[in-house]
């Protein structure tokens, strides 16, 4: 059961194998540590495009999360899940991880939601999520991840959409 006043964020990517799973698990780890009433889930926009994926989650994503001190064996073991309209309806905030890749899929598969989703530009590449690259902030993640965490706190006070006219 969700805690009273709990909010949900939905992270979307193509196959729910790397980016969205990474975002979900890291978000829940950070939000839990901060005592926020937010809970993340993640889903695939085109699960069938991940047919070549091996195992439940990209090894590079698991290793990266573990390198950040995240221990979430049950989350690492969950297999990718296809998004449904119910997933969208239950979310208070929806983020597609790569605008140029995911907006066309949203228009094709979930047209009623396509214009109501926040889009980021996260590449599907192990280096894109690495906290060891130049310019990073160390184990806390790249500087932009702190910016998104702060933005999520502000969003906690926003009304639910689509009927509220998000954003």
C-alpha cells in the first residue's frame, strides 16, 4: 500500500532495460534516503525492440548503480514491462528519457499522453550514466542529476494531470 500523500513518477524508455530502470532504481534510492513521498516505476514504450536484451536488466546499469552504493536485488531481478495507459493514468509525473527517440513512439502508441510528458536527453550508453566520467560529481552522480532531484521536489506540490493542464 502506498503511503498517504505518496506521488508516483513514471520513467519511460524503449525497452525498460537500461535507462528507465536505472532512473527508477536510483530515484527510489535517493527519494527514500531524503524521506520524500515519491515512488518511481519504469516501463517500456516498445518492449518488442529489446528482443536481444539478455537477462532482466542491463549489466552496465546494475554495476553503475552498485558503484553508487545502491543495493536493490529485487529491482535488478525484475524483467522489463511494457507501458499501458493505466501506468500513465496512475503517474503524477512522467518522464521519457530521450525526447528524439521516445516522442515519436508516444505519438504512435499513446497519443493522448504524448504532449503531457517531460522529456530528457539521456543516451542509451553506459558512458551516459557513468559517475566516473570527467565533470561528474563523484558517487552522488553528475551535476544534472541533483538538478532533476530538486525539480522533482518542486513537482511534488503540482496537481495531477492531464485534467490539471500539466505542466
